[in-house]
C-alpha cells in the first residue's frame, strides 16, 4: 500500500461527470485529498464545455484527468480458474486500465451462490482496487432455484446474475427479480435463447456463411430481451422497486426494444461492451478495420491469413457494422448507461485451439479506455459520453458513488495521455491472460497513473509521470 499522494496536476484537461464540468484546470492534492481545482476559464465555461461534449480543442492539453473508472462486468476467475486470472493479476490489470472499482461476475467454479464462495471471489491482495461481488441469481447458476439473495447481499453482493447462462425458466426469472427487488439490488440478465443459439460460433450473416461457421442468430438475443421485459412489466405492478439490467447487448434490434421499454418508464437499463462498439464480425475473416471504418455497402469479403483468430470468439458474438453503430448510438442517446468490459481472460490452452472449440471471451479491462478513445478520435463518441459510461453510469446501476474532481473530495482518478500510443503485448499487459484480438495494434490513450482513495494503484515509469510530486 502506497502513502497518501501529495501532488500538483497543472494544466490538465479535467473531466468531472458528477459536477458536469470539463476544461483546462489545475488540481492540487495534499495527503490524498483534493484541496483545490482551478478552472482556467471559470466554472461557467467548464459547465458549458461538458454540455457540449467535453471535447478538447486543438490548443488544449492532451493529458486528461477523470474519475477512476468503474467496471460493472468483469471476470477474475477466482476461485476455480486461477490459471486464467485471479484477484492479484486481475486488479493489476484493472488499475493499468484506469479502473478503481470492478464488479465481478459469479460464474466462478464453483458458482458464487453462497457466502463462502462469494467472499473467496474477492479474497487476496487487491492493489488498492475496490472489488464488488455479484452473486449468482440461482443455485449453481442452474436456473432452477433462486439463491439466498438476502444472505448474499448481507455478505456484500451488489447485484445478482447468472451471467454466462440465461435464466430460461420465466417463473424462476420472476422469482429472482422479486428477490432482488426485496433486497434493493438489480438483477443482471445475460440475454440469450439457447434454443436458437446452441452451437453458434459467429453471428449469422455473410462472415459465418463464407467461413463455414455455425450461426449465432440475432434473434437469439432479441427473443430473450423481449421475454425478460415482459416479466419485468408484470413484476413492477406489485414490486415497483424491481430493477432489471440487460448486460452486453449486441444487436440493433434488441437495443431498439430496450429503448421502447424505457420509454414506457420501466426500470430497465443495459450496457454494451468495448468490442461490440468497435469491432465487427469481419475481424474473424481478417478484416481488422474499426467498425466505423467499414462502408455501409461493403460486402466484399475475402478471408486473409489472419482469419479465425480465436481471441475473437466471444458471447454474444461480434456482429455487423450496423449493430456496432447501434451500440454506439445507444451510448449517445442514453439507452445504454455503461460500457462494461466483460473482461473474460482465458489461458492459452483454452484459446489457442480451433476457432469453434475456443472458450468465449476477450480480456478487455486493460484496453477498454483506449478502444473508447479510438471511437472518440473518429468522432463517434464524445468524451463526456465515454467518461459517463465508464463512471457515473455503472455507479448508478451498482448504487455506489463516483468521486467528483472537486475540492474536499478524496482523490480517486485516472490520468491518461490522450495523444500517446501503446501496443498491447505480453510485455505491456499486466493481466495473467492476454487473449485480446488487439495484440500488436497501436492504440491511443496511455494511462499514466490510477489513484484510488488518495493512493497510487498504478503508475507508469517515472519518465511518463505527468504531475509534479510534492515531497
């Protein structure tokens, strides 16, 4: 554990989603507490800048300061699959990615459906990153019996979910939603209809057809979303405190249905992942253009030698540029309140196999911010949208606070050089597994340090440190 930080951060591009302020500012810390924030052009201008998207101009600083990020959906594999990840390596990776808080999904081995396993999932050295456990909604994540939600919440669970396995039985789904409502937490649902998606390897469409991969139809997500919303609509009649969150949505059709349900006033939220906003299924064929770089009428597909990278196998699968656009639009219009990494590390033995046999998942907690910033550089997402989706949005779902960059607050922030670039590799990634399709790709946005509760959780080599340390 490091000492409380005393430092001056002069001439930074500062973003405060809590207060709704953005602009050039100087921030001073004494013993881990923010003692002053001086906005170069005044608070009124900073408020207007945030409302306009919080995007820096040509002459503005390229080093930014924003609240420490919050991930509402990650897997650290502890207990049961420590060869892929564990708390120690996972928290190192999280801090490197700019995260100060991470919510961990319960599909561990065994599932976190009891107090002992729930606590084991977050046990160990944490490197100053705060871990929030999400408990299994049903016993063994089998979808047949609701877990003891009250006991799990008392032990620290911030939500319940059977992530990785949808709750197919609607009666059990309803019971889980009611139990979560009684405990004051949300139910987070993995939306998939296994009767349509079983055996699927890639999204249904041109890529799957050309590559001979078994299709995972978009209808498999849509049907599950519609079913979950129907149950929610029924439950809120007698349990108005119920909250349903649909995680890692990936299709334009499903997001449109969610937006419609939100328009009814239903207590419904959702998130999207960095890979679904930025990648397409074309990557599986070796076409590694960002989703916004693919023309709408581009149907030319010739698989390259880079095809069948098993790091691209993920559930739900990567989809078309139209779906990726819909995921970004969901962030822009507020349908999706967060970008959840769905950080899913896997050992080499589970990934370095034939595409259809590879485990689903991308290790994305260290690259999420850079991917989002790539969308920003392309004009696809404003900085205000990105920062809110990585801080106040997930905080709202998990009912936790986001520290404001304001005098009197304990410092919890990330410093990132928006102009600097890096390449993910075994040498630069700190997680135990490096199953990401972004290996070797140049990414903009280098995290210089992550501060949580006044202490350094991560710091790059001192040559890259962009603050004046005060002895």
